[in-house]
C-alpha cells in the first residue's frame, strides 16, 4: 500500500509520461475501481465494458489531479470514475431510432409545415396517414420518434441540399438582444478552459452543480464558489 507521499511522487512521474509509475498507481487502486464498478452491475452494461470505462475515468483522474487542492487522490478519483461510467450509460442507453423511421418522421414534419402554411391548421393523423399511405398508428410512432433529442446541426435526411435543422429555427430576438448574446459569447470564449466548461455545463447544458462536480472531480461547494467567481468576472467584462 502506497503512502501519500509515494503516491504523489508517482502521480507527478505519471503525468510526465512514466508508464511504470502509472501502472503502479493503477495496480494499487484496482480494488477501488472494482468497488465503484459494483455499484453499476446489473444495469444493462457488461462488467468488462464497465471495467474499461472505469479505467478511462481513472486515467483521466491521474492526468487531471491537482495536489495543490489538498484533496486525497482517492477522494478525487471516485467521482471522476463514476462520472465517466454515468456518461457512458447516459449516452448509450437511449432508445435507438431506425434510419427508415427517422426519414419518415422528417417527411411527416415537413408535410405538417407545408400543410399548416397552406391551410392555417395542422393536418390530422388521418390526413398524414392518407398522404403517405401508411396506417395511423405508424404515423403516431414516427412522430413520437421525432421527439428524441437531436443536434441542431443534424441534416434532413430526405433533403438533397443537406439543409440543417438550425436553418428551420425562427429567430424572434430583437437586434439589441442578439448583440448582447454575441457580446456575452465573446466574453465566455476568453475564459480559461475550466471556467468555460463550468459555464457551458451549468447554463447551456442544464447540468447541476453536483453533476459538474462529478465531472471535474471536485466538491459541489467548490463548483458553487467557482461559478460565482466566474459570473462576477463575466459581469465585470460585460460592463466595460
């Protein structure tokens, strides 16, 4: 078992690319990694996959650990590994929609827009079913599938010009509000990587302080303090 001083020295060497030091740290912390994995077994992900994902989180912990915070490596590592596993389960646990169904949903949505523009009213499920020659329940399934989260930069799969979804978004903001957004965006771009990451996760991805803390490997209290400092920094820059 490594003492704190030995561990810190190995971490310093590992950060400089010493693979032997990294292996020693890993070997000594294998029981910790396995204890974390046990919390997620039986939830639809194979043990071997969980182990590999946990190892990725552990390697990130070694890379990003900052001893100046005065936090034990194990205390920092646990939320980092848990966060890595949770991200994997979140990103790979969503219901997958077939390409055929996505194309149909896009065609239906396009037809609904055209129908509403022409008739000032949305088409009924029966109208849509008749238009595409499919059963009404198929229309419902296709429309429900379209509610899955998508990127605004996804392309319409039936559009030969490859138009992106963002081009369909109507801007209702006034000129002054748009300029404010551009100004704030420029200020955020000037923040350091960690500050920018906190702001993006907190206010653009609607992540909680606890979730951000897990991602960064710090406490929720630290995230709260950092968030307030960053907001004050942005406010000062905005008022210049």
